[in-house]
């Protein structure tokens, strides 16, 4: 009974909270920061619930991408023979990025609708629901990335270690893009329920316009350049992120084909400074996208309760 | 006294879709069909709640009281106006809404705590109290999907009241749990009051308001019609309820209690005396009605409510006088307020109501204290 007898312990936050039709961006960000413990709690419970009751548990988070990896390897390296040596590494580097993006976006798209009971009854910044799904997919990404690093070390693949810091920028951009899309889509889905299904199809398409299972430089770059469509291809913000991961992990941009014995242009042979500039631009765009998504969300969240 | 909750000019409009086109196909195919109508759930609500006050929000169903509460909690955003809150707020809107069925009671306590804005350390500190209060020590590591609905609510309530919020918002949750648990909840609310926390209580039960609140706000169709002392607010609330009767029922309510007197001219009496009320009623039609009598102490405790169902009175068109006699009143020293009402004998529609129709002062010179005296004999 007397545990409750210490009311002023949290009154340190003397600034009044204001509930009104619109919350400006600054307070929104501050709210998010203040509630990071809730975000953390939701991420942990997401992960725990996902593998609860399954015998292999967390191993599934590695097993399912491993099976995807095996499938693509079989198709492109054994049957279709694209001639890229060490194709597993190339594939793995792109796939961890894509898996993270796809999982984050597809799980957070329906999250507000799925957790309507919570949204209608408990007050907290609603973006946190989408962010918790992004957080969970970051967790799986970290596991998979660790496996990737262990794998390249084991087989002694020549990784461009000196460029490794680029991965950090690329990863932050990736997480921000995934969060931006997830947050915006989770709010839009409340009003237009088919966005969810549309998103599934869109993500399929998106996967194939990103250079994950094929080499951009080898198969697409020349014809895109001929038609002046290179810029269009790079509108997809995930492409430069994937290219960065591939460039660092896979390493050499030009290799000798295993089928024809001729030099093969697997990755763009841009300099470090080109990659750095590209990543800086992408990061800036990602930050803007994230803020825009928060604004969109803020405009839409006012009527969640009556639409759910 | 500083204001903890400041509600200024809050309005909320809902769109009512007459034909919902929620899928993309339907929206494209019928871009303009399906009219939407704006519905004012709240219109220009203004009030402040000071630190340590307990304020009731009363209104009948559809009056907007839950909408207002949701705005205050931040679940809904008002269409215009703003609400300023100072201090932490815990809302008991729907208990257990934040629970994850797959997780254990323990994990849910932490998760729910963080939804209410607490850090893990703060929850750790009160964890044992939460478990004690919920009486679920034995099941705390069981996934909550195996809980009964009562256990669910108990755990949620235990978290909400043990996290020591500065503002507690309660929405008719006292109706859950068994009687003993309800009493425990009321106790906890009283403890909160003693500790000087601010409580906002939404209900349509006049008794709860009378028992707990310092002040009450009355809402009617989204409009704030009163912000006054409990007695006055409840009087207005009942009047509003009556005002609705002609709109709904077939009988137009032109029955009024015009006056309450007593033959002796004074409502002062001694314990054990008889007291006669003479109630003047005007009516424009004949109806058979039951007289409802409520007796309250000055502090709002309900002493008695009776509706004399066995003896309906026949109201004739014109002036009527109803006599009620209280025989050997067992009330002890104090002032008692009497509310009188007429309820249709068939159906139970309230025909007329008079809040605080009379104040009865009872004089008693014995040694017993309390509200009533129980006649007793002591033998060895």
C-alpha cells in the first residue's frame, strides 16, 4: 500500500504536455525519444512472441534467409551460370540488406490496424508500433550480418575492410528508409486497407529492380546507359545501399568469369570518395524521408480511433 | 491550487460515413458516392482541474464523456482546442488493452508499465506491490492468455494504480471485478485522494460521483452544461435526462413536483419520530406512478433508496397531493438530503425528479454515532 506513497518522483517533467489537433515535428521527436523504453520493450516482446513455441526458436531467423540464399544460389550459379566467382558472398551481401528492408516494411504496414485494440485504448506515440517492427528486423539483420562476416572470414573471402565504415552510414540510411516507409504505410493502411496487399506486390517488384540476385554493372548498366535511364534506376534508394554492401563485402569490382574466363564487371568501379559522397546524399535523403513520414503520420493519426 | 488539467475550447468532430468505401477499388469506382456527415461529439469544452481535486464527468450514453476522456488521455486528438496536462497520467480506460496474450503476467507488467510511461527500474520497485494487489502471485509466470477475464482486469488495475500517477483517469472500470475487489479499488482511489493526487472519473452512476468526487462536470450531446458542486451538477444531470423524455417516449412529460412541505412546517425532527411529507404534483394527464425516495447524508453517502413499487399512486390531471409518512425514523444526528422522483409504474420512465427536495435535520441526544441506530439488546 505504501509503495504508491511517493508521488513526486516523476514530476521532474514540469513542462506541460499538450494534446491538440496537431503536434509539431519537434515535440513528436521528443516524445519518441522519451518513450524509447517502451520501444525497446515492444521490440523485445515482438521477437519473443515470434519464436515462442517453435522448437528452433531464434535459429529460424537465420535458417529462413539461409534457405532463400541457397535457392538463389542454385538458380543463378548452378543452373543459369552467371559466371560470378564467389557468388554466394555477393548474394548474401545484398540479401541481408533486402531482407531487413522488406521485413521491416511489410510487418509495419499493417501494424496499426492489427493492434487496433491497443491504439484505441492506450496513449503513446503511435509511430512506436511501426518502429518496433523496424527494430525487430534490425535485430534479425544484426544476426544475419554476423553470420555473413563469420562466413567470409571462414572461407577467406577478400573483403574491402578499409571501406567498412561506409557500411555504418549505409545501414543507418537503410533503417531510416525502412522506418519512413513503415510509418507512412502503417497510417495510410488505416484508411485504405488494400495498401497492405499492394505493398506485398510492390515489394516483389522492388526486389527485382534492386541489384540483389543479379549484377547491376554486368547485366543492366550498359543498356540503362544507352537509353539514358541510369538516373531512373538510382531513384530506388535501396540500390546504392545494396551496392555499398556488395562493394565492401564482395570486394573486387572486376573479376574473372568462371564460365568464359573473360574479365567480368560485377560492381561499379567507383572510387571510395564516390561511394562516400553517394552514401552521404542517401543519408540526407533518408533523414528527410523519415521526417516527412512523421509529418504524414501526424496528419493521419487524429482519426485513427474512429477509423479502426 | 495550480491547474493540472486545463481543457480549453476543445471540440471533436467525427465523420460519419453513410456508405463506407474503405478499399481502393471502391474509392476509385465511387469517388464521390457515399456521403459523409460531420458529427459534433464535443463542442467547446472548457474546464480546469486543480491539483488534488477529484472531478466527475457525468452524462448519459452518447453525451461525449468517453470522447472527452480519450482526448485528455491522448488516445484521440481533438479537432480544435487544446488540453494541457502537468504531471504523469495513467488511464484506466479499458483494462488490459495493452496486454500481449502470449507473454507471461510478469512480462506484461513491465510492458504495460512502459506503455504508461514508466522505466523498467520504476516497475521493478513496485513489482511486488503490483503482484500483491492483483492477488495473482501464483500465476504471474503464466501467459496471460490462460487468465480468466477477472484475473486479466485485476492485473491491469494493479499495474495502473501502483505506478503512482499524478493524474488518474478512470472510466467506469469500477464496475468490474467482484464486490471485494471493487471495494479495494475504491479504497485505492480514496488513498490517492488523501495523497493529493488528481482524479478524473467518468461515470453515469450518480452514487459513485457523490461518494468520491469534489466537483462534477455534466455533458449533454457534446455540450458542457454544468461545472459545479456535485449536488448541483447531479441536479442538472437529472433535469437533462428528463428533458430527453418527450423526445423519446410517447408521453410528454408535463408532470412536475412543484413543492414539498410538511404539516408541522419544519423538517427538524428527533430520532424515532414520524415525519410526513406532502408532495405537490401537477400533471396534465392521468398516470400511475411510483414514488422514488432517496436519502443522502451531507457527505453524499446513500442511506436509503426506495421506489414503493408495491403502492403506485394514481396521478390525476391537475393538482395532486401525495403524502408520505416515515415511521419511527432510525436516523442519527445530522442533516439528510431527500431526493424525490416519480417513475411510471409500467415501464419505469422517470416522469419527474426533484433533487434535494427537502433537507431533514435529525436531533439525537443518545450516545450512538453513525447514520442509523440498530435497536439491540445485550445479554450475558
